[in-house]
C-alpha cells in the first residue's frame, strides 16, 4: 500500500497509466490504486499554498519609486525648509537705516509726489509696476516690476535706497531650485518643471503607500513602540529604520497638505479637480499676450486725470486699523480705475486680504472684493496655494510646514540609506 503523503516514480507512472486506461474504458475504473482521482501535481497542504500578498508588492514599489525620485524629493525638501521664513526675513532685511525718516516729525510723501520722484530716477522701472506700503514708519516703500526688478524707496524723500536687498536674490535662487531644479529659461525650464512635478506626485504615492507599510503586522505596544518615538541605540540600519517610521508618523498630516497642494500647482488635471470637488466648472486657461496677439486695452480713451492721490487716500481711509500692507498697481494712461490690495495678515493669509477698486479721478469706491466674495472653488484653490507653505495659518503654520520639510529631508535620507543597504545585501 502506498503512502498518502509520498508520491514515488511508480505512483506517478501508475496514475498516468490508470488515467489513460479509464479514458479508453469510458471512465470506469478497471484498476484501483489509492487516490487515483487526485492529480499527481496537486499540493498536499492547501493551507500552505502561497497567495498574492499586497505588502511585499507595495514595499518594492515604494522602494523603487523612492530610489528613482529620491534625490529630487530631497532637493525640494531642503529648499522648502530654507524658504520657511522667507517673508519675515525679507521684511527684516528691508528695515535699513536709510529707510527711516530724515528728521523728527517728517511725514511720508503723497503718492503722486512719490511716483513723480521715482519717474525722475534713473532706476525707474517700466510700467506697470506695484507699489507696496507697509504700516511701519521705518519700512521702505517696495516697488516691484516682476520678480527680478525690485526697488526700495524712502517713503519720506522718494529716493532709491536699494535694489531689493541681499536676501531677495538669495531666496529667488532657492525658489528656482525648489520649483524648477535651477534657473533655466525656455524649454529647459519646462522640462525641469515636469521633473519636479513628477517627483512631487511620486512623493505623494510614497506617503500614501508608506502609511500602509507603517502599520504593524501585530498590534501590540512592543510592536508599535519602535514606530512612534526615536531610538538612538543599535546599528545604523536599525536607527534609520526607526527614524524613517517615527518621522513619517509625526509629519504625515502636514506633509499630506504640502504634497497634495504641490500636485495641484504642478498639474492642470489636479487643479481642475479642486474646482470639481467644490462643485464648480474649472476656469478656462487664459492665453498670454504674444507678438501676434497683443493685449487689448480696457479703455482706448486716455484717463481724464492721471492723479492717484484721491484713490490712494480713500483706500487708506477704507483699510482697517490693523492693516499691514497696502499694494497699489500703478494704472496706465488709459486706466480710469485704481486697484489697491489691502492685507491685514502676514502676506500669505488670503482670508485676511481683499481688493479695492476705486475711481482714479474722484477716489470713489467702485468695488470691494474681500476673500469671502470668491467662489468656493477659488477659495479652496487659494487655501491650497498658501497651505503649501503653511502661511495660511500664520507664523505657527509656517513653523509646522518648515518642520515637516525638515522631516521630509530625514525621510529622504533614511529612505535612501535603507534602500541602498537592502540592494547591497541582495547583490
């Protein structure tokens, strides 16, 4: 009698012979041997049959994506951390002694006089440009004509006292590396933008897949403890494993907001999805003016008055007592209206900002557009823009975003370290 647990060569030949004989005889068993109806290739213990496992597949996908996009993600994380307090540092650097009042009791120049003295300066920027006045007597007036042309003006004399300070070019360079992996014009910038956008999307996939891989196989304090707090003992691999999981846990929520908002800013489909979630139709992309399609002026007739004093003074009177910055976009010769942005926050809090439109000649208020007047989709999109930097929640939000960016640096470093060690072990 043959054993049920052992299939010998004789068993195999006998079963094949019996199967063929049964087929010829109309499936009537002529010869009986143990387990003749069982396939000789069947695994004896079904409980030990290997099944498809999600965790190993997800782990290797996580590792492969991390190795592929890790360096770009690490670059964006480092530059993001360096940009944490950009606004505060620039405002601090602008407070130079030359911006102060030349004498006690001096009053700032009227806006018309300030613009007239700026026009007579060799450094006069090409119109249109913006004029930002802070609610600080020791702060200069900041004139901006794009990202590359920034002038600091003494509010009392109208003299140019600087070309944007030392920190603006530095932060501009860091921003270029953060967004475009350097500062390259034309097609090279588009390629770099695509790479950074793909890395941002890959980071989102890593964060989501990593949250599943973080879950312990057995829920017990002994299994969870190494995943929730830092351990400094053990080998380098053990420390990096611990740090990778602990940082991922504590930085998960802020990183989810930072990365998701980055995806929205990188891809048109993600931007459109924000509006659809809010129940709106995504806005159509506006074509930029080109040589063969110039911008059409709003009003072909020249304005009756070129003065902006009435509108500016009315805007200052309309602003709340706690306003921080008033920013006026200089009108053109044919513009009959003046727009002034009133900001009562840090500059990155859209909920504390609104736009006032005034008649240029009389200063009459034409329209007031607070943040709440925007559509739900527009508000959500703007929240995501400044949620990316944490500025929407003020200084505390910036600090949390900065710490999360440092956490992303740690995740990138420890993740690449663990991946290299694993790949070396397999080789």
